[in-house]
């Protein structure tokens, strides 16, 4: 047992002749309270010194000190680091988040590193235990891609292409790459089947800026599921266009929307 004193919402603990004052702003306040209640003094010490606790997660790559996350000694501040700190403070397991960050930091694109977690957060896409994430993709009824009809997207398949052939310009919304999306964006994709795909953060190339960041392009994914075997009607697209279509080929000679495809999804001019 370590000597301690409760003063209102403050906790004073003396560990190895060093006095620590913990208040509710401490990232592990509630966990420390619970550890003291159960006389788990080893956890009390580890929680009061969170830097030592977190450094073991990623071979010294990730540390947290005074609610600031560092990657290899350099401050890393964005929505991902904030989420990791918040989850740790609230007592949630963060191993999967640490794995996600490790994978993300091996992505050669600074833009992807900066923007990807914001996309996942907005799109409500889950992160797996090995630090990948799950997303959705529509394919034809026979599980081939909607663009060429030649790429097998049945469960268990790994689909890939050279990274340098994937368009990394987020402002080019209709371009080359392996596409994935959120559940919200499914209505804007062509296809009869909805597949669940698993993607490593290192393989994400760009998050197009249209449609409120609900779709992305990557160079590799693994197909892990057929969403309940559900089929979506193929006639969900209406024959109309926005006032200024980005591509004249989207409009036929009669001025109607022609359902032109770009890679494996429909032109975003569809209303």
C-alpha cells in the first residue's frame, strides 16, 4: 500500500518518496480511483506514470506525457491522437488503436496519415484488433467488380494494384484506384451485392473530397464478408444530372444522364 489522502476530488499519493497530486483532469483519474478502492497498488503506480505504461505498446514508438501523444519523440497531434488519449483516460483498451497508428505511420502519404482517421470517425467504420479497418464495396451479383467484370471480389479474395497507379489527388473525385466507402455512401455505388472489405491504413492512397468524406481509394484490400447476402436494386439511379456535369460524356445526345461508370462506381453527377 502507498500512503494516500483524498482531498475533495484530489488524490495525493506518495510513491517511492515522491508525492503525486491527481485530479479529475488526469487522463487516468477514474482508473486510479478504482485501483485504490481494490488495493491494486501496482496499477496505481503504472497509471500515475502513464508514459511507462504506453511505451510498451509499440516498441517505444508511442509515448504519452501530460496528455500529449508523441511518435518517436515528436509530438503527434490530430484527431487520432486525441481519440487514443480519450479512450485511455476512460479505461477502454487501446491496443487496436496503437496497432492502427503503427500501420498508419508506415503509409508514405502525409495526407493519408493526416486525414484517414477523421474519415473513419465520420464514416463510423470500425478498427480491427490488428489495426486495420472495415469498409464496404458494391460488386455485381456474380461477385466481380462493376467496372470491368473481371476482378473476383468473393469472400477470401485479396485485391491489389500498384500503389503508384492509384490517383492520390483528393480533388479528383472520379479516378483510378480500388474504391471503398462508408455505409452512408452505398446508395451512390453501382452493384447488386455489398461486400465487407478489410483495409490496412498503410494502403490508403486518398480520400476524395466530395460526398462529405464517405469514400476512399486504396491499393489493396481483403474481402471478408458478404453483408447478409443482401442485394440492392440496380435501378436506384435516376436519369437526371446536376446543372453543370463534370464530364460531357455523362449526358447522352438527348440531354439525359447516361450512367457513365468511372472505375467501379457511377459518376457522382447522379442525383
